[in-house]
C-alpha cells in the first residue's frame, strides 16, 4: 500500500494558512492523539462491569463491548489506508476525530434509550474514529523526523497512550460509580457526562488540527529502503514464518490483554473480600501503572537483551500468573492479574516488529494486515465471558494462559537475529 506521506497537501500560501509548525510541535500535537485513544480504551474496561450492573446483562454479553470496539478496527483498517492514500494523513486524522466525537455524543441518546444495543452502536462509531487515528497518527509519528529515531519517537508517544489507559479506569470509577448528578431538576447519566466531556476535548483537538499547517514528510526513506532491500523481498508474505506466525501470536496477545481488562473488575470483586466496583477500578489503574513501567523498562532492557528473549520470558511469566489467577486465591490471585500487565506491556510492539522484519517493500502491507489482528480483542473476550458464566471467573483465565503459551512459542520459533524492532514499525497498543 503506497500511502502519500504528507499532511500538508498544498503549500501554505496556496492553502491560505500560516507557515508549517516545527516538527517538535507537530509531534506534540500528534502525541495528544495517542493519549486520547488510550483514555478511551481505559474507560472501556470500567464500562464493561458498569453495564452488567445497570443494564442487567451477563458477563458473556458484556463482552460484546469489546467486539463492537475492536471489530471496528478490523473493518476500518483497509478503508482508512485507501482513504489516506488519496487524501493524506491530515485528512485521516480529521476524519478520525470527527467519528470519535460523533461516537462520544451518541452516548447521550444511548443513555436516554437505556439499551445495550444503543451503547454498542455508539462505541462502534467511536472506535471507527479511533481506527483512523491509530493508523494515521502512527504513520505520521514514524515518518516525522530522523529515521534512526523512529522507534524512540513511537515509544515516547506510546507512553502517553499508557498514561491515558491508566487515567481511564480512575475517571470511570470516580464518575460511573458516583451518585447521579442533578442539574436544573434533571438527572445526568454518568456515561453521558464522561463522553460529552470527551467529545468536547476531541472537537477542540479537531479545530487545532484543522487550522494548523503541519510540516510535510516525504517518502525518501521508504524509497531508500526499497532500493536497499534484498532481492528475495517479493517472496509472498504468506511464505514468511516470522509474519504468518506473528498473525496468530498478535491475535492471541491482544485478545488476552483486552480479555483480562474486560473482566478485571469482576475477578477482583470475587477474589478481594469487601471490595467495591470503584475500588476495583482503582486497582485496574494500578495495573496500568505497571503497564507503563513495563513499557519503559522493557525498552531499556532491549538495549541489552534480545527482544526475542524478553518476549519469551514475559510470555512465560504471564502464563504462570494466569495459573495463579485460576487457583482463585483470595487477594493473591488479584495481585497476580495486576502483575500480568507489567509483563504484557512489551508484547504488542515486539511481536509487530518481529513480524514485519525483512519484508522490504511489503512492510506496509504486512503491517496493515497485522493491525487487523486486533479483531482478537473482539472475539476472545466473548470466549472468556462464556467460560466465566459457565464455570466461574477464575476458570476463564485459561484463555489468557493459552494465548501466552502461543506468544512464547512464537518467540521461540524466531531466530535471535529477528530481535530488534525495525524503525519502520508503525504500530501501537
């Protein structure tokens, strides 16, 4: 997929805008997008339990939240790429922000209807916007600046995604489980309060992006890489084991990550005596702190330890912690689930980097297909929910256990040389 790497399609003079801003300020603005979709994702896990209580739905049915949310990523991935190929990244960002705001505002009529289906529609539209943002913002952040600093830029931006994921459960727990807010004689639904506020922030960002002249970024790097690529680069993607196995490993990884988060509050309530949903949502925020720390420390360790080795170790650690969760020990199992986030932190970008290693001209195509494996987050939480309803919440952790085993096997199957994440990595969780 040959995407035009330019945010500014016309010269500033022709467009009637001011001169382009500095690359540093452009990166700061794009990084704000990482924070916003992290915040939205963090809210999702609290919504899962909240809807179980307020709409009286089963744990299995509440898993449809993840299905609607991450199913949108799967459906939108290729159309967004085609749209940006024609219109550029700035158009992709603006489209994403517009859909994000519309989806957030749809929570108001969904609250009036008070039906689960209405909320699923709102989440799907919102997630379509996030899919646009994730593809366009990652590509632009990767291309903005020196090629040898691409990984550092993406890791820095992803840390703000982790900050958003950390704050999401705290905000959700504080608002969704607080007493209803009365205003002018009317009761404001907590979900409406959160998502209308989110929509306001998104619209403000949209105005800033629309009025800002961003520095153009060229495709010289991609052309250089293509000319330096090995002669066998045209070998079919489907004959490259590092790519094909990565599809399964990434599907399992993201499914396990989202599944654990989706039912974290349910699990904590059952295995931490005297806890409340609000307290458990704060515990989830603690887990997200571990996730951020894991990202930073993992990036530092990869300077000294092959990424392949670190991936295998972390996957085995997560599999062990899943077993501790299945033992259903009071408080201990909850702490084990919290610790899982630390070890899951480096999995997504590491699998992605190993999956696109050596793909040459097919890197963009392979990366786009790998992003579509986010559909694992739409399907595996449903499996966890069904097992939880049939055999108990602790038993459902056999799903992340099996997923972590697959990730470990993927790491073991790769050669040590496929250890570093290439600077063309364009993905983030």
